[in-house]
């Protein structure tokens, strides 16, 4: 198995720490002098750039948050003059203003570099036909992957998201070997392939790189079986760079983090304390090479764990576990913490249902009620009502026993839950807080 940049991806950890320390010091100096907002945050903590000498001092630095970007909308946290910025992206999010991010020419090179590492780890290279079905535009998915894909020499098919019919046509006619899109769109494509009776064996698909939203291991199994491919998890967020912040190799034992560019930490989301290796908590990243929008200890709200052991693939970089959810996506239903991905796992485990579901949370009287709408798989759709009731009942019990909450499960007809070409909307929370 190939490694794109063995010097950095397989660097001795002690050596890597030196590189990180050097780059951290220079980043802190840059933001202190160039971004008044950061200077303010550091001053509030009584910190001068000189107080940060090595990686050991990282935890002294203040956190940054999405709200900081919003408060400085659109360009207030940029650390270079706008004349140096060659690209602007934005992420829409579900609430509030867009989060705007800017890249210098060197940032675009860094992005292509970390994406080249990502693609090489998924064995995508000169021999590959990569269909990029992530959206092109302000979203970072399309263009972010695109530049890395050209750099590794893949034949790039920049089809962007949507237009499912064209996606399938291109997949067949161009001989797509690799697919890049959200896991929910991958499933939708699988469904359409079945619907249109396209022989899956006639396709050349081998591997897909899926991310941009949480997806469970059961969802991975489902995609792999239905598309007859290997499904690789890729992670990233616009604020840090876009896709390229975490990537699985073919061993799929966690997502490798290019730590010579982004330093990860896991913190307790309540106290902000840094947690030990292996503990579950909120992922925090510090960028140490970015010029346009360097971010110090940026709180992602994503929940994961870190490990620093060497991977069988030879990479020595930290690995994060698959993101199981976001601290802000976590539903608290009658006091119980529930992540949509846990419910997804139960639904897929139970069988007889399609992996399309929606959670509707409401408050009746003073009680939270959770309704789970889940599509029947087409083959049980025609079954008698009694059988459907049995399935609903089984899932309800399974949810109760694994998650400890009661939910009303309602099987709905195939294809009634809205399909997404990008990130799926899984939760409708009607409660007023
Ligand atoms: O979603 C960047 C991206 C594009 C990643 C394409 C992978 C592939 P944003 O729109 O800023 O950026 O959303 C970032 O999406 O904080 C996570 O909550 C979630 N997310 C991204 N990748 C994964 C993943 C892009 N593999 C937010 N698993 C992040 C779980 C993910 N959640």
C-alpha cells in the first residue's frame, strides 16, 4: 500500500512533535500580530506569543468557536490581506450566518497535499476514474477533493452533486472506479441502480470515499453490499480546511490526521479539560500551516477518540475514531442522550427497513416524544399489516433495550422520506426550548 508523503505521514513521533512545536510558535505569532480578535483573546488570558514555546504550551491557548467566525463575519479573522486570498468557501450550517473561510495560494497547495494523502490511502491514483458527486461551489467537498485528485493523477469526473440520472449514465459510460459523495447520497444512488435494473456487476466501482456527515458502521455495511464496493470514511470541516482533516487507510482502523498541518486534541466538552488518549470527547484542532484563516484550538463539536499507536499501514499519525455525532446534534430525550447514528445502527441491524429514516422530536405536555419514521424495504411493503406491526414492535423494543428510551416507530412507504443529494436531514426537533 502506497503512502503519498512518507516523510510526514510516517515520521517518528518525537521528530513530528518538534515540527509541530516550531509551526505552532510561528502560527501563534502570526495570529497575535495580524488578527486583532485573537490578540484580544490572548490578552484576556494574560498571554504573550513568547509564552508559547513548544507543544506543551498548547493547552494554555484560548479556544476558538464557530461563534467567533460569525461575530467577525465575513473576513474578520483572516490573517492575510485580501490581496493574498485566492479562494473563498462558506458552510451554511443549520442556524445563523454562513461561516466564511479564505485560502491563500499556499493554503490551496496544503489542501491539495492533504487530499493527495487521503486519496492515496484509499488507493486512488493515476489508474482511477474518480466521480466527484460532492457539491461544487461554496461547499468545500467538490473543489477540495478535485484539486487533490488531479494532483494524484486520477481521471477526475467533476459531476458535482445531484442529477442522479446523469450520475448513473456517467458511472456506466466512463467506467467510474471511485465515487466521492455523502454516504446518504451513495445509498440513494444504490437505490436508483436497483430501481433502474442496472447490473451492478457491469459497473467498475471499487471504492468510495464518503463523509461530510456522520454514518454508522451498519450504514457502511449497507453501502458496501449494495454498491459492491469498499467504503472509506473521510472527515473534514471548512474552518480547518475542508475534506482532508481525517482519512481512513485500507485497514480502516481510525482516520489518520495530517498532524504536521493540524494538531488534534480531545477535550471534555463541559470543562474544556484535555482528555487522555483513548477518552471520548470533543475534537479540537489547531492549524499550524494555514495562512488565510489560521485557527487556534477550534472546537468542532464532533465527538471522537484519539489514538497515537502506529497503524499497520506504516503511518504514525494520530488516528481519530469514526465521528459518532456532534455535541450539538445530540438529542436529549427525557434526560437520555441520544445520537441519530445510534438509532440508525439499530434500524439497519433490525433488517426489513431501508436506510432512510427521520427522527421527529416533540413535546407533548411536559414529555418529550420521539417518533421514528423509517421506510420499509420494497420487498416487505406488500406484506400484510400484521407483519408490519411485528416489525414496528421489534424495532421499538430494540430501541428501548439498546438506548433506554421509548420511541414510536412508524413504517412508511418506500421513497417517502426526502432524499438528499448532500448532507441528509435526519432530525426534526419541534420542541420549543
Ligand atoms: O463537510 C467537509 C467535507 C466534505 C468532509 C466532503 C468530508 C467530505 P462542513 O460543511 O464545514 O465541511 O461540515 C463539517 O461535517 O464538523 C462534522 O460534523 C461533519 N462531518 C464531516 N465529515 C464527517 C465524517 C465538510 N466523515 C462537519 N463523519 C463536521 C462524520 C462528518 N461527520
